[in-house]
C-alpha cells in the first residue's frame, strides 16, 4: 500500500469505525462478534481503498460492514437467522452510551433513570425481534441517520423498497411494543 492509500484509509474509514460497530452490533446482537466484524470490514476497506471513487464514504463503509456482517454470520452461525438475544442491562447501557436507543439527556431522578433504562430495554428487545430486513433499514435510518438513498446504497435495494421496509418495520415495532407487557 502506498502512503496515499494509508492517508485515504485514515481519512475515510477511521472516523466511521464507531458507526460501523453500531451497525454490526445491531446485526449480530453481540458486542464481541461486532468487534470481529468491524475488524474484518476494516481490512476489506483497507484492501479496497484505492478503488474507492469519490462519493459517499459513509455509505461505502457501512455497505462493507453490512456485507462483512452477513458473510461472518454465515460462517459462524450457519443454522440461525440473524436474530439476537435480548440485551442485558450492561449491554443496554453501552447502547445508550454509543448514542443509541434513547439519545436524550440523562434523566434527572433515579426513578426517571430506571424508567428510561426499562424503556430502552423494551425498545431494544422489540427491534431485535424484527425480521432482519426491517431491523436493518430501521437501524440505518433511526440510529445512523442515513437518508433513503444512502440506505438503498448500503442494502442494495431500490429506494421504494427501503421506504416500504421502513414503514413496515415501524408498524411491526409499534405492534411489538403494544403487545409487550410493561
């Protein structure tokens, strides 16, 4: 690799590692697996950095993370679909710390903090229960703030499909949250 490739990698990929980790975390449901996926995706991005044409670097890297995640899951979890287990309390906190579920300021009282943690757990469980295509577009839109066009680039589907999946994901999410006892 050339010095220019190293510099491009540092400029394009390194600032997006946290986003890649959060996506991998949602898709694998496991922080350790997500770290493995991001490491492998980073290696793939490093090898392909010279072929990256100017464009949406964020969508490019998240596409690599997504594809790496699915190939990693096929190799390591061949008999299951990509549904993750419920988040434990410690994992819920890491999701909140990573700019995840609630994204609001810390509650003022201990009671409010407990309520917020419980709601974050409910939401995380509901998202994890969604079918993978719905969970994927929801996480990319709501947690990563990608536009419909960027989500279409990352997932390789038409914008209309993204919009449809997002609408269906939100409806499924509402149904799951309404059916879950509080």
